[in-house]
C-alpha cells in the first residue's frame, strides 16, 4: 500500500510540477544565393581567362545584406559590384560607381518555376529585358556538382543568357548568346 501511495505521489508531482522549457534552437543562419562574408572568394573561368570575385564589404540594411565585391584579375581590381541579398532574392545595385535607377532583380525568391519579371534601366543604361525562372537542375562545373536554380534572361532582345545559382554559393555557371561561358572553378 505504501508503495502504491509513493508511486501515485511521484506521478502526481510529475504532472503538477512545472516543466522546464525545451532548449531553444539557434536561429538558423540564412543561406543566400550569393557569398556574404568579407574575404569570401569565388574563382571563375570565363572562356579561357581566370577571374576572382572577392567580397570586400558587407552591411546589414533593411532585413537584407548589401554585399560589395571586387573582381580581381591577378592582383589588379577591375570591377566593383554591389548587390542586395535577402529572402526576396538577389539584386544588383551598382557596377563601379554607376548605380541602377531601380535594383536589378537577378534571382527572385522564393523560387517558383516559370515566373517572369521585367527590368528596364533606360534611360540611364540602354538595358531592358525579362528574366524567367526555368527550374531546378543539377550542374557540374570544375568546382563540383551543385543543385541549382536556372534563370534565363532575354535582354535587349534578341540577346540571351542563362544563369545557374546554388544556395549558399551564388553563381556557378552562366552561358551567353555569343557562346561565351562562365563556370565556377573554386
């Protein structure tokens, strides 16, 4: 009888006792479709030329990151580009000191197959067209095999380009209408 009362008391205390809260999971760091840490580098082969892109500055701004990259050819800086990355996509803000009138959406998120969006940078730049999200594809380049999203661009028709972006990496491959290709080497 004492054993039954003791067991009942333990069960009641377990039910009535305040539960300790479960440990909080750390907020998962977002994975963007572009490098976001200062010093991160990507080496590309563009035709037979090697080109290194390095993140030189990152600023938090309006629930997004503004990422500035420098394109390096050897040790000489050739171009600087500014992008905004967020859960809404990848947006080019500037090339060198030339800022776009409106951010140029290169990749729209969340990714939806067959979605289209237009851009028009006129009159500042003679550049306009339509991006289309084609689908998800596995792509193999010198840096490895990546699960990507494929984006096609019809620009200043009839120019075309196709881009493949991998989450956590950024651009892994691009093919342009003139046959020139850009692939991630490392």
